[in-house]
C-alpha cells in the first residue's frame, strides 16, 4: 500500500475514499483507531493508503478532483 494523503480533515478523507471506491481502487484509511486514544480531538492525522499497483492512477484521480495540494510526495 502507498500513502497518498495524511490529514486530520475527515471530510477530505471521506471524499478521497469515495473517489477511490468509485474507481474500483482498494483503499484503506489508516490510524482511524488512534482518534479513540486521543479522545477524538483530531490531533493525530489519518492516512489514505491505496494499492501499490494503482497508486499512479489514484494520484491522477485525486489531482483531477482538485486535491493535488493534499497529496504526499511520491517516494516511489
């Protein structure tokens, strides 16, 4: 899995996850359970992870949706 977004913005994550599901790209929102430990204050960021072999496609979809500024630097 490759990390594309790291944020505290639940709306951004939900929108991004919806875009991935619409495109048939398996994704995972990592670190969601951490909010329970922090008392649901939103201090710890959550991460959008996508399938390694579809990461470039996912990045294009997110960019086309206007989320280019939210994307993590591509380290691959």
